[in-house]
C-alpha cells in the first residue's frame, strides 16, 4: 500500500482540497494528516475551515488524523507524519497541493515495474493560488528516464539540473529507505527537502518518470516564499558541498563548474525575485556573494543554461 502523508498547518481550506484529491482515487489508500491547526490564528474563518475539514476527514475510515500538542520544527513535523504511515511506500504532499485522478494507480505500476527502486520522481502541473494550471513541468530527457540511475550519475546529473527530483509532492519513496537515511534533517531550513533527495540519490537506485501525477501550487503564502533569500543561498551552498563530498574521487573540475554555475544562477534568481517585494535584500545579496562570480569561465556556461531554462519554462532550479 502507498500512504499519502500531509503535514498541515495554515491552509485548512486548501488541505480540504488536497485530502479530497486523495480520497477520490480509484484505489485503496491510507491518508495520514498531522495538523498544527492548534497554532493557527483563531479567527472565525479559520475555525470554520478547520471544523469543516475535521468533520470531512473523521467521516472516512481511510483517514488517520493526528494533531500536535507542541509545535515542531518543520523537519520533525514531516518526519513524524511519515512515521505514522503504515504503507510500504510514502508520498508526502503539501497541504496546498493535489493529486491528479488515477495517480495512485500509476504509482503502483511504477513500483511493480521497478521494484529495485527506492526513490521515484515524476512531473507536476503547476497551479496558482486559485487552483488554475499555469504551466506543466518540462519532461525529462529520454536518456534520463529509460533506467534506474545509480548514485554517481544521479549526483552529477543533479549538479547539472538534469536529474531533478523537484518538490516533495513530485516524489514518493520506500518508507524503509526514508528511515535508513535518517529522514528529513535539520542541517538546512530552506533546502532540507533537497538535502533529503540528495541523501536518497547517494544511497539507493532512483528513477524519474515522465508522468504527470500531481498539481503543485505556487503562491506567496507558501513556506518558502516567507524565508530570507540569504538562507536559501547559504543552504544551497551546503547541499552542493554535500554532493561533492558524496562523489569523492568522482568529483571533477567539470562537476565543480556546474556546481558554481548553479550557485551563480540561484543568486541571480533570488535577486530578481526580491527586486520588487524586498529590494533591500538585493544589494546585500550581491555584495555578500559577489565572489561567486569570480570562477572558472566554464561555470558561466551553466549559469546561462540555467537562466535560459528558467526563462523558457519558469522552472525554479535548486
């Protein structure tokens, strides 16, 4: 069985949508929801949304509902949600995301076709705050999806943004593998999910699929949009360093150039994102991180390639 895990906090109304998308699947499913609604501002609107959601969930025996008495760090909250699942495989989705119809059937097919794979990635339709599709994630190259990917190829591909497991809703994994790598850790705040992906890629055979199984919501009320840009860049530097350490003797100058290009791209992207909303951050970001641009010229090839991909597809690279 595949368990769907939803750690919920601010978005009770959107959590209702997410849960409905799970419970409407044409296959047996376990839905585990761990909520932090006790810590949401108790406005009349919030209380109505929470009460309506809980009534809906408690009426379905496939749902396991839990609430935190103490507000946990996000990494601990995600780990606790996964730990409460009884399925062999777990898919953790955001409380504001949605499954597409028949996606669980497709996931079971993937597992049966590739039982040796512990970590699966797929594609999403990106939706806005109102739930309207704004774009579709670009399919992976044919050479990427043909077979399971070993750790060296996966990590090198990650630096080049070719092997990307993207946002958590775009992945599912063997629960036993999640436990073996230590789950989501608190080494990073902004990129702790990317760090988890890297640990999985470093340890197990992984697989990417050109199947659209979910709807990924992007909006300014999301967790990541509230965090400082400097934290995003610092965390990504740490993840890139972790990849280099994991590759060891396999880490080449070309890998370093791709890594430098990724960091340069991310700095440019963060400055562009904050220029209108938080202009005071832009100057500090550039001054504190300008040395990133004093690199091997080969890195500029990757910077340009990532920027081109961003411009053509609107796809955040990290």
